[in-house]
C-alpha cells in the first residue's frame, strides 16, 4: 500500500493513477474446492461451510465474486476514476472494518 501511495503521488499531475484492489475471500475454483472438501469432511452443506470458512475473517460470511473484482477494476481503469488516486479499495465483506486494532480477530456484531 505504501508503494501504491508513493506512485500515486509521483504521477499525480499526469493522466496516470495508481490504486490497489485488496480482496478478502473471493469465490474462485480454489476456494470452491476448499469449501467442498470441508463439506465432505464435516457432512455439512455448501452454504454452511461457505459461511463458516469465509465468516472466520469476513463479517459478511459471503465471499466476493470474480465479477465483483472485475467491476472494481473496470471502474479504476475507466475515465470515471481519473480523480481516484492512491486508493486502497477493500472488497472484503467488512474484514478490515471488523478487525480490532489491526488484529485478525473479527469484531462480533
């Protein structure tokens, strides 16, 4: 993130921006396989294991989709974001918002 901010400042007077997309859990084939393995091992449903695995870190207990990541990147690559520079865009279902003092413990609502 420090590099993102440094580059953003360096290029601030140009038509270049520098931002960071910071995802939490994203439902990729790898994560899907992890959920299914846990499901088989524990005899639980896909929904239960998704909420259990993802909910360990993300208060939403719902993984982001690849499409959500893509939409965020499309925005950052579009002319609409020309004043968006040095941004740390968390797409993490509240993971960062739910941490206590930077720890990995999720605040319970």
